[in-house]
């Protein structure tokens, strides 16, 4: 198997299929069939940065479990859909001036949290029930702390 040029920075495993998506130092995002040990397809986005983190959005009737949120070192978040032969860009936001280090969607699939290297957290509201394009910037919170990881409370 061939891989990203340079190191793989993050990956997300499909909750539905035998595939995963990697984000790489080279700025590419790649879809892999790990059962058959082959790459389906890849895409490099117009960016000066690396693809730093990735999260698979929870399955909904609208997204069919085929939407990902990808963070980049230039502060951009791209929502991409897995199509038959390519990654399709759904929407992109410049949410931070610093590199994005973590991205996490809640289990309901209606909020995405994006953390940058300076300790800021940006919230995006998703309306995955009606339109995949309806993604709204919600708020910015500066923690003043270095963030190592993100997770949602399992009880809420």
C-alpha cells in the first residue's frame, strides 16, 4: 500500500464500512478500504497547510454517514462528503488564525467543536436534518490553556 506523502497526522474510521480516512502532512485527505488494502481516492485542497485532524460526523438520514470535518494548519475547517469517486467540498470556514489541532462532532451531529494550537475553541452549529450546507458559526471561546484533546460528555 502507498500512503500519504509524509506522515499521517490523523485518521477517522467509518462507523459503517471497512474504510477509514487519513489526513496528512502533505495536505491530502485519503479514503482507504483497509479490508482490501487499497486507496479509493484522495484529494488535496487548495491550502498552504497540512490536514491536521479529522472527525466522521454521526450518521443521519441526510448525510448517510458520508460526511467528515477536516481541520487544517491554516485555520480552515472543511466539511467534505464522500461521493462515489471523490471527496466533494460541502462548506469551508476560516475559524482560527492558528493551526487547528482537534475537531469533534457531538453524537447528535448538530455541533462541531474546533480547537486551535493557542487554546481557542470555536463552535459550529449544523442542521444535518434539513441541509448539509447549513453550517452556522456559533461562538468562539478562548480558554487560555493548551488543549490536548476534545471529547463530549457521555451523559449529555
